[in-house]
């Protein structure tokens, strides 16, 4: 692990930061020197996030991660934020700016997943996935963009997926949300480049989280490790912290924008 702190004096806001990939990203940003606002929520409908069965979830998980970041010697605070609600998002961004003076890095990581074939997806399930995975990215970006434009600097980092570049049976709603995420990333990058604000996307493959272990064990009807070895040329899954390493790169490189980079062990070459 590098001891450099290129993000010293910067503040990052990470949505869905209480667990999984968000937790790994929050940790890596803190290790790179950033203070971190950890946003998560207790209000996600568990019926529409069927594969997240972590023992500690939502705001309580965000509080725990904030404590871990403080143990790393950075400042942090936890916020209960439902990214599908504009009032929540505005309040969260306002609280971050009030506490730390700026939001230098926004990580749109909050996401949900279910697996079902199209004939079994009802409208509520479709809306729940698209609202969190795509509308949430729009709302959080909309809230921070004026602040970043005024300061003429900033980085927006979206957690997309290789599912935003491919199609998977049983994941039409999830794939649609991630294809939309990447399209949004590239379009917003074009809008904001003149203001010195970068916008990029991380595209994980199979990440070592409870969510993906449960998805693959259930829907693929074979043990998790068998799926990993069959789908990933390098033969192993990726870690949340490896997603965080790419987030640090995006947050510190002002000449990279509009990119959607795979971190997937070669699953999509």
C-alpha cells in the first residue's frame, strides 16, 4: 500500500459507502489522504435488493465505516441518504460542504440488484433498480455540479459494471441501469470538461462481496468459486479495495475523463 497522500486536504462523498465496493472505495480514498463523507440508507426496499444480506447495513454500516476512516487518521462523517430522493441528496451535499468546506470528489456508488427473467420482473422491481442505479447517479451529480463548476475543479466517479457493456440473461434491468450509467458518464464528462471537472466510471466484474456471492450461488446454480474460475481468465475475483485504487487514480488525474474502465480480471477483453 502506498504511503503517499495525493488527496490530502480534499473531501470525498461516497454513496452506498457502508458496505461492499463503497466501503472499499471509502477506505482507499482515506488512505490517499481524503476526508470522507460516507452516505448510506436504511430505506432501500430489501425486496428489491435481494442479494445484500450483510449483517450491518444502511446508516449503521455508514457509521461504522466513518469510524474506520477516523482510525486511519482522516476526518469522516456518516449521513443517512436515499439517493432516489432529491431532498435527501441536497441535504447530504449541503451537510458535506458545511462540515468540510467542499466536495472535491463524488463517488456515485449506491446500487441495488435483483435477478429475474423479464416475464417475472414487475414494474416496481424495474423502477427500484433503475431509480437507485441510474436516477441516483443523476440526482447526486446534479447536486454537486454547480459547486464544482464554480470552483472549476472536481471529480465525479460512477460505479458502473461490465454489465454496462454486455448483456446477461436474468439481469436486463440491472444491465439497462449500468449501460445508462456509462452513457451518462460520457455525456456529463463532455459537459463539464471546460470547467476542469472530470467524470469517469469504474466497471467491476465479479467482486468479493456478499451481494455477488449470493447472485452467483443462486442464479448460476453452481458454487461461487466455480463461477469465478469459469468467467474470469485470471481465475480470481476482485476486491472492493481494488475498485478504490482506480477511484484514487480518477480522483487525482485531471487529464482522464469520459472513461469507463474495467476492473474484472479479464472477464471482458
